[in-house]
C-alpha cells in the first residue's frame, strides 16, 4: 500500500502538468475545421455551376491571370457586396463587404459583433490590424477573416488567405 502511494505521488504531478498543457493548447488553438468554410451556403471548393444554381447569373464576371494560382481566376460579383473567385471552376475565395443577409456557417454576418465572432469561433489565430484571422486546421493557407470596425464585422473573407 505504501509503495502504491509513493508511485501515485510521483505520477500525479506529471498527469496534472499534462492536463494543463493540453488545456492551454486547446485555448490557444482557434483553427476552424474545413466544414466552417461556408459563406451564404457556398462551401470552399463549390463549383461555379452550383453557385449559379443558388444565386443565378452574376451581375459581373471577370477573368484574370493570377500568379499565385498560376493561371486564370474567374471572379463573380453579385451586386457590390458579394464576390467569389474561382480557380479551375471551384470557389477559392468569397468576400462579403456589406450587410446583405449572407452569413457564415456560424451565422456571422457583416454587422455582427466581435463578441459574436469570438463566441462562434474562439480567439483568432492571428490579429493583423483590424483583421481577425482564423486558419483552417487542415490547411493554413485557407480560413476566415473578419475585418472589425468599432467592435463590429465590417467585411468577411472566406477561403484562400494569400
């Protein structure tokens, strides 16, 4: 019995330290799953055809050369506040720049409070100026960006972060 107590006293501090490290890692990591990369019902990687089925024909279409993707990028604009970029026919970037009813998978929209963003996604992985950045846990080149003005979401970006 005495030997068992001595053994327990030796490994309990290690167990406690491990628990603290695990909890602190969970608090520090705010990366979002790829399933969170949705804006207005459009998932990261959705096809151009699907977007047209959901939103109809865009008000403007532009095709440009993009060096990062080493090829053509097609941009769809719906009004002046909802823009999607497609590479090889698949959505790689979505931008919402005005309160227009388009929300993320967690119901965050332009006009939502910073507290609502943090309640939905946790503390950001990075803050750069007024941009609160949440990386995708499977691929840190993609994620969500919330531009914050006066403690409210002023713009949302989803997808490629470069």
